[in-house]
C-alpha cells in the first residue's frame, strides 16, 4: 500500500475517533441529565403523609332513578303479595322506556326540583 493511502486512512481513523469521543461525551451528559430529572420527578411521598379527607355527600337524584322508583312502586302496588327481584324491576323499567313510557325531560325536571330543594 502506498504511503499516501496509509496517511489518508490514519487521518480518517483520527477523525472518526474524535467524533466517537464527542458522541460519548454527549451521551454521558444526556444520561446524567436524565438521571437527575428522573430522581426529581419520581420523588415518592412518605408513608406518614396523610391525604386530605373530603366530606362525603350523597349524590342527587337522577331522572332515571326517579322513574325506576316510580315503576317499582307501581309494580308493588299492583301485586303486593309478590316478592320481586331487582331484575324484575329493571326489566319492567327498560320495557317501559323502550315503548316510550319514559319521558326524560319530565323526570329530569322532577329530579332537579328535588335536588334544588335539598
């Protein structure tokens, strides 16, 4: 091999070595920065910290819950000796809703009256 080719290859190896060193330094710097931010972000609360307890309040009535109660009371009135299951009430309420017996606007208005009065 000629001396000129060897010199060119040596120059190329030197340039690539310098470039690899620069990339390694950049990679090390970004890894240390990522490790620093990871320790800051993942700070876990101590077990002795107590969360603030919120006051529990019941939810207000909904139009569907009022309609469901209305249907179940009607069923109980019609057959006072029968012991109904929840599934019976659900089936009847769904059947009435599907046949157009559930006026959503009316029952929502009734629920709003109850919720604002309470």
